[in-house]
C-alpha cells in the first residue's frame, strides 16, 4: 500500500481545530450508562437519546425528533440540502451500550471516560467509546467540518440520522420502527456507522455482514430424573444423546451438517478471496490477542479470515442439563438443553434454518429420546455492499482522503457479526455503505472497551469528505 | 416357583400380634425430617439418632450408644448372646433420609406418614418409609419376635447394629468411624438392611452391589468468552469439544471406551446369568413404570437386568457451559463442564478410574482445548455375597420361612446401586448378607416414597428367623 505524506485539506483543518469539541461531546455522552439489556437502565437509555437530540439541535440540524418504541427510544435527525437534486444519505448507528460485566476487570470505571496513552497514541477507555457512541459522535464534528470546508449553510447531500436504542438487545423493535416511519426515512444510500477498519494505518471499508439465526434444542429422556444406580446403563441418557447430536453438528471437514445449509450460499469468487487476502492478518498475533485461543480451526479449504467473515458457521453458545452443583449426584437427568446460533452469508435466509435444524435433529436422535426445537421467527439476513457501485467509489475516495491514501489502496473487509442492517436494506431498498472507526483490538462488548482517538478524528474527516463526494458523484 | 399355603410359626405369630408396635414406631420416627444433605436439618438427624437409641433401649438392648462423627451421628447397639460360641451378626442401615424436592409432587406431606390402600395392600407413604427407616425398624420387632418365639432372654446370636446418619450424603465419615471403632464392630457376618426384593410375592436375596467412581471434566478453549460473530467458525469452541468427547464415552456397542475399564471385570458366569434370568422381569412394565423411559438401551450382548445389576456403566450426570438464560447470547464460551459417574463391578477398583478418565480425555481432546480432570479420591468398591456360603444358606432359609416359600425358590438379585457396604467388607473382613424389604416400585429418592406394610411384616419375621438360623448353622 502506498501512502503519501500527511497533507492538509479544509475538512481536516476544521476537524483538527475542533478536536476538543468531539472529546467533550464523547466525555459527556459516555457518562450516561445507556445499557439497553438491563431494564433498570431504561432511564439512562432515555437520557442518552435526549443528550444526542440536544447535541444535534445545537449543531444546527433543523429537524430532531426522539422516536419512542415499545422498548428504548431512537433519535431521528434530518438536515436537508438546499440543492434540489442532492441525494439523501441515511446514517445508521445506535446509542445504547453493552453491559459491563464483570466490572472488576475494568482498569477504569466503565462510565468515567479515561484517556490512556497507548502504542498508537491516546485512547479513550469507556463502555461505548467506539460501539457505538464514538462512531456516532464523529458525525457531529464531521457535519460541521463539511459545512465549514464547503462554505455551505446546508449540506451538499440531505443527511438523515437514525440512531436506535436497542441494538445491543437485538433491535427487537427496529423493523417495526422502519415500517412505521418508512416515509420519513426515504433515502438513496444508507451509511452504517457501527463497524471499523483493519488497523490504524490500513484504511478499509466493510462490505458485508453475516446474518444470524438461532435455535434452542431440548432433548427429553426419562419422564423424571432417574437414579443412575438403578437405571444407569439401561435407558437413554439425554445428556449422552445431546453430546452425540452436537458432536455431529460439523463433519470432519468442519462443515455444518444441517441438510441444505449450504444450498443458497453464494460461492466466494476469486476476486473476493483476493480482496480479503489483501488485508494483512497475522494469525499468531490474532490468536494471542483478540481471539485468546490456542489454535485456529474451522471449515477446511478456507482461511481464518474467510471463516470469520465470508463463510456460514454454527456455534453452540450454551449447553446444560443434569446436576451442576458441588460433588456428584448420581442421576440420569430427564432433560438436556442446548442453544445454537448460525451465522449466515448471502444468499442464505434465516427463516430456512429452523426447518433445517428440525430435520437434522430428527435424523440424529437415538431411540427413546424426544426433541423439541424452538427456533424463534425472525433472525437477521446477511447483507452486503456492491463493490462496484458509484456509492462505493465515493466512500473509497472519502476514506482515502481522510487516511492520506488512494482509493485503490482502501482494503475491503467482511464483518463476521450481524446487525439490523439487513432490515434497512429490506425496508428502505437503498444500498449500504459502511463507515466506522473501530479496530479489531478495541475490545467491544468486553471490559476496557476503548477507541483510538486518532481513528475518531479521521472518521470525522471521512464523514465530511463523504457528503461532498456523494454530491459530486450525483453531479458527475 | 412353588408356594405352600400360608402357615403359622412362632415368629410370625408374634409379629402379627404386634404390628401396631411396628407401625407406631415408624410413625414417630418418620416424622423426624433427618435429611443429612441439608445442614439446616442437622438437629433433626441428631433427633433421629436419639429416637432410635431410645427405641433400642426400650426393647432391651443392653448396650446402646450414639457415636458422633465429624458429620452426623451413628447409632450403635449390641445384644450379646448368652451362648459362648454364638456367632456375631452386625446389622448395617442408616437413619438419615433423602431431600424431598420437589415438595409439590408429594400427594401427602413427606414427614406426615400416611397409610394409603394400594393394589398390594396398605402402603405407608413418607420420606424414609423404606429407605432406610422401614428397613431398620423391622429389626426392632424382629428381635422381640426372635426372643419370644425361642423363649430366650438373649438372642441366639450376638446382634450388633450400626445405623449411620450420612448414607444419603455419600457416607463421608463412615470409613473413619469403622476404623475408629474397629474392635467394637468385630463380627462374623454383616447383614445389610438397605435393599429389597423383586416383587411382593418373589422372596429374593441381593447378592451384590455395584461400586462407584466419579470425575468432573473441565474443558477450556479461549481465555474469555468470545463474540461468535467475530470469532465463530475459526477457534475451538469448548462446548463442541465436550460434545465430541462425551459422544465417544461409549462405542457403537454401548461399551465404555475408557482404556482398561473392563480389564478387571470378572466375566458373568453362566450360573450367574441363569440366576438373574430367574427373576421375572417385564421390560415393558419396567419402562412404563419405574424407568419412565421410552426405550431400553445399553451394552450389546447383555439383558437389561444384567446391564443395571451386573455390568459396569458410565453416565454423564451433568453437563454445562455458556449461556443458559432466555433468548440467545452469541458467545463462544471459555469453558465447558461435565460430571460423570461410573458404576463398577467386581473386581474393578474405584481408584483406577481417575487415571483411565485422564488418559481417555487426553486421547480425545481437539487441538486448542485444554482439559482439567478432577477425580476425588475414594469412591466405592463393588461388593458381593458368596452364593454358596453357609451364611447365605441361613439367609435363604430365613427368607423362605417368612415368605412361605422354600430356600431353592428364593431368587438372587444384583443391586445396581452403591453404598458403603464395601467399607464394611474391607474393614471388618466379614461376609455380607442382604436382607431388605424394599420393592423396585417404592420410589426411593423420589416424591411419594412408600413401603408396602406387608413387606415390613415379612421383613420383621425374616429377621427373627435369621438369628435362629445363623445360630443353628453354627451348631450344625
């Protein structure tokens, strides 16, 4: 990758001159413990929405509304462009945060933002520092930089923001909100700001997210817990049956054995694999660092990056049955349980997975054991950007300017996680772009979550460039 | 099986004339909730010991002592025979009971003994009705019947009783007590009264009990719970590893795969198999009734009766890891756990099992997963009666008289459970006999535990006959 010496541009100059504003905003917002998963924190989630609405009004957004849902409120804002033909961009993000458990593993209190000097420069440590308050906050400064740098009173594109309050709880009311407010959300492109880049010096664009489906399996053996002395060795033990079932979830090539699971999986093209391979990845560092694991494993024929970003997976997230207390209890338990989630890629559909799980369980059940498969409707569809669209070209130019690079050097990344982005595509019918300032080392969802401040600064600048580039694209 | 019409004998006549005493004793004793597993019930376990000691003194035992242990107290009693050469018999039983959970499944309060008319006559419902207060209580009336029927002031054999208070908690201090009181417990034969018979009209003698060893396995994958979106499909999941491990606990013939597990197993002789086959067994009834299961399964080449009585087994009693709450949590957990117990038969040794488990886990561990096997020292050795000893002949004659049958018609049964009986053999070096009045349908350890009163009446009579028969055997 080539990179030219740090240069100057009007957006950057404005951002650099106003970093204190960004830092002050984040410091205030991060002090609000907007944990959506915990009902006790509902007032804080509401306070977080109110803080954001105030900040957007302060910065000049003419329309700012708090949208209630049956759960936590979302914030909507709109700043129309004065240009009649200007495209409409909708920024998606969220203002709720993950729980902080276990609190004792935090070096600093999670809701007292603390600047720590790190190997790549100053870091801000707090729950939500990057996921997702940091990613939303840089848009505040980005919009001001865009207006100042272009000398405009209104942005070059109409900018809408939809910042939800339940993303860390699975966005249970998000699709409903999109349906309800469909007209207000009309847009030409969606800019998702809830992801990140490969490394501080590797400008990159996420191009897809995996989908998600889940299932809970209950196996029932004897009608009651039995004494293992009187019955052991002669009747089916549902824990044995569960172990045998789950042991067959993957074949010896690491492939998921659900019937039909791969039928709709779009094969990885050589171009996609080539693009993924451009992202530097040190597996030993990854194992020793974020993965905290002793070995890499997975589907044969694919790299670790492909396994976590581009291939569908099945994971057992929880498993239980029988006695878990101290000492031993000599029972054959009546029931065994397991919770599974599946990550999906284009063109898999989450609604297909429930039937696949049921067929798979049925085919692998020993005699005398009954199964109950609970697969809630819904799930999350996989979603992706079009690599060759003019929208993507505008994004790459914006990122390249902020990172002092060239569009051809911006890397493409596939995000292994899942979010409500597919709902946006479904409901709004607009293409997706991803612009986020996170890093794989930011410990999102874990103790000591942080953001690298220089990434936020570049994020603000990239946002400012993006609004200009999207307008230019339209005219070009 | 032949059976002659109900006849009369002196022991039976005395028992029949004093059933109210037995019933009153049991009613009083069963009201004491002597649950040894629950520290809150420690005063009740002590009260239970005191009640038994008082009853033994009331019935004339010249020596009655409460023996404290670091846990719950045992009761010791001794009634020496005036005959110089009389053999010494030691009765083993226990006065503690199982917990009653879940209380809502009891038709009557577990500590308010209630007589219920059943298909085989009156039943007494209460926790401990048979396990083991019923089995101990019949010895009180049995001794009185023995003395009355033989017209003696002292029993024809010296009778000792050792009734412990921690059997339902794994008898943690029993071996220590035996060592401490070794001299007081000297005996020629041990009579274990903590088992039962095949059916009300099928007089039978237990001839062996299985041993027990336990192990807890912890598998560790990533150092912390990981996000399944970012890492799923690429690092070892300890729940998958646990499933694969436990799926290999048995081979496709239902044999336990621990290396060396069967090395010391004494093959079942044709005679033993023939004796077991004499015990009527309706598998469909057993499945529909006590086993509450939809199928029989187990080691190929053995009957269900052999599997639960005469063959060693491995059961997973508990298994857990990851998320067990509502909804889903998309993690790859750091740890997975399983608790296993093994039933052992002669000449397996519980102390060999820990190393076998460790070797087996080591051989079946995927790359990147570490295992910790915790196998507490101790365990329970299997134990057995000698089918052809004069002691056994005396027992068969006693049972035959009480059940109005002939010694040749008494069935031999193998008990699949495990208890501290092996400690008695080890420490006292005396042969074991089993005399108990339980039935497979008595729901021991479960709600609605009961005893068939007619079985207790016959048990009292059999005990009375046994003391006479053991003395006659010595003289014969």
